């Protein structure tokens, strides 16, 4: 499934995944029913190259070229992995803003083709 399909089925804030009982849980937990934008991205599994960067572009971050370029040096690879983690953190903060809505999250995913 695409990330947008997970969000359409159920969206949450303050956790990457929430169970049937409304409690935080692992995204792969059998009882996971609602996801934030990061949880939906991970739950969707393998995504097209540049998916994270494209999504960040739609929430106001412009690190796309840095993330997409080919990495041959292990130090550079570690640096880019750190940047990817930072992007996931930025997305979670964006998702968790108090006035954020499920439809806004779906719109961003749609514009990013996800």
C-alpha cells in the first residue's frame, strides 16, 4: 500500500503508530491502525528513489539533491543517513503541529506522488 492509503485509513499525531486501543505501538504491530506521516512511509515499505526528499520538498525542506545523489564514500553515506533521520524527525514535527489535519497530510502525500 502507498503511504497515503495508510493515512486515509487512520491518522494520528504524537506517535508513528497507534493501536486499536489508542495506544502507541510499533508500526508493524498487528494492532496498529492509525499512522503519522513517518509511520505511513515506513509501513509502506520500499518506496521509489527520492520519495523522502520529494515529500520534504512539499513540507518546505529543499534537501532533495543532497539526498538523491550517488554516495560512494562511507563517511558521506553516514552523513546522508543522519540527514535522512533528520528529515524523518522534521516530518514528524510537521505532522504533529496542533492545527495539522489529516487532509493536509493526504494533500502533501498526493503532491509527492505517495
